[in-house]
């Protein structure tokens, strides 16, 4: 277990938000501050991301234990739990292992299944970036353009760059560990029994991550789940359709 970096906003019943692969808690600040009108919202960097500690290992049981340590350290013994993509799998894993500590579960655009590899080009591009000779983010963006043509994806990834005291750049994320352990992040959550508590699964209508054929599997592991689709949203539902996502989450947890 490691001590997670976090930010907190608001007052009320606790609500924890977990980001996805390559992300940080900052990706969820806008939504977090909106939810903080009725809740004490905690945004956490998962291990090997953002300002949280780096570790050689990363898998969902380990990240669920990180979350358990985080909740207990902050005197939270029951919370609403919101997770996107990789964070959604962490949230599922935690709910399956510690159901008594989850009030309501919200999983955004991910299913409890084994996924095929889909980030190899991103890994190759990020690992080929010469950080020692980098003058700034604009130069990094230019170098990544060929491998990652989508401007929005590049800007999301470049938020993970930070300048060191000696003026060089480094990744906030532990890129080597994420690359080595990538198979673990494609794996489904592990459990002996389903999570019987209330759950809301939200998928983007334009996203390939949660297919119609995955819905049966969701109900197998989360029998009291509801599945909602936000039309016009891709995988980053909070960016594409933030107001619709906020409305669904508020309607569920409040």
C-alpha cells in the first residue's frame, strides 16, 4: 500500500473520484468541484500517476488496497466511489473486495472484462520522446504529432510532463512500470462474489469500450447496476458531455 496524493473540495457525504490510465486527479477537477456542492469530494492520483508515489508493480488488487489505506487514513469508512476507465476498474475491484465501504458505485466507460491491447502506439511514442533535449511542451507536441495525430489526446498526455529543478522535463507518471505491467491493466477485476450494492455504469455512445454484449457481464458482477448511455460522448465522457455526466451522477448519488 502507498499513500496517495489527493485534493479535496466541499462538505457533505464523502465521494471519491479515480482517474484513468495516463491521467491525474486534475483531469476531474471541474466535475469534482461541481459535485462538491453536496459532497466532500476527494480526487486521488492512483499509484504511478500524478504526484502519487511510483512503484514497480501496478494491478487492480494493489490499487484497491491503496484506496483502502487512503480511506482509512482519512477516517472514511463508507463513501460514494466514482471511477473512469482504469479508475473504474479500480473502483469495481474495491467494491467487490470491500462492499461494506461503498455507498454507491459509479463506473464510467469501462466493463469488468479482459480488454485487448490498445495503447501500444501511445507507449511507443511517449517512450521514444527524448526528454533530455526537450525545450518545452510545444516541441514535445511536434515530436508526438506523427505517432499521435489527435490533438486532444496529445494535450491530455502532455499534461503528464513536468519540469525538474535543473530545467529538464520528466513524466509525472511512472511510464516504465505502466509499460511493463500493461497486461495487468487490461485484466478484469478479481472477486469470489458479486457486489450487491447500487451501481451506475455510464458509457459514451461513441465509445467502443462498453459494447452491448458487455452489459450481461456487468449484471453478473453488479446485479443491482443500472447502465446509461450518453449520446455523442466518446471515452472521455467528462470532457465531451460534462453536464450530462454530472446530471446522471448527481441523480444517482443524491
